């Protein structure tokens, strides 16, 4: 028998999308060992200034921490994880329009549009259904 097939978890899918949508376009051409805190901090500050939600900010931090942790512990290509001291933001981004509050885990309309713009056609249902309905990716996989 071959290896057991495991469906990706919700967090696996969200990490992959945020990695491809946000992190790779900015840091993809850099070697992982050349990444500096000031570069990441500046980029994240820019993201907030142009209207990124606190939730998106925190998701990006989570993804970068996880990837650099893997690079340090499993691949052993880093001496330290520069993301360890980055803390998630709390509350709502003051630059958001009016009193609009983003529910924890919910995507803003612009984020959904960006997700659809970057997903491959065969991935759109697996990204779109959970985004628009609140279903978990594992539940989406079981749909026929």
C-alpha cells in the first residue's frame, strides 16, 4: 500500500494562498538567509498603510514564522528565525473606513477578489466556496 492521502487542513490552504499572494511577490527573489527584520517590518507597515486588515497582517506574520521555522529546524539553512519577536496586532486597523469591523477570520471583499485573481482555475472552487460560505476546506473536499 502507498502512503496515506491526507486532505490539507484549513490552515494549510490559507497559508499556501497567503504565501503565494502576499509573501512570494515581495520576498520570493531573495535568499531566505538574507531576509532582515527591518525589511519585513517596513513591508508590513506599508501593507497596513495601504489598507490591509489587521487579520491579514496577522496571517502574514503567522505564515512567515511557520516558513522560517521550517527553514531553521527542518532544512537547517538558517541560524535564527527573524520572525520570532514579531507579535500579532490586536484590534481593528484604524485606517479602515468608518466603523466597519472585520470578523475574525473573515476576508474583506478586496481580499476575496485578490484570492480569485491569483488562484488557478482548478483551485477556484476550493478557495471560493470556503471564502464565500464559511465552510472549512475539508468540508469543501467532501462535496460532490
